[in-house]
């Protein structure tokens, strides 16, 4: 299992919360309904913020 930083976990938690509220949108502007997609968006945001997140595989 990959190790993620605390900051990455917080980003994923935030995006999951947004998804459940129906506020999370993908890059194309469509509403995100998939848990996997919400996690991917959270990890991507964490990567951009400089958090310790393993590379995409």
C-alpha cells in the first residue's frame, strides 16, 4: 500500500466531502459521482500543492 502524507489525506477528505454534497466537478465541468474519481482529483490537487504523493502508476 502506498504511503500518503497527512496533507494529501486532508485534500482527499475535502474532495470526498465536496463530491457527497454534489459540488465537485471534473476538468470538463461535469459533476463527479465516482468515489475513485474524487480520490484521484484529491491526490492530483495534493501533488500540485507539493504534498508527498507517489507518482501515478
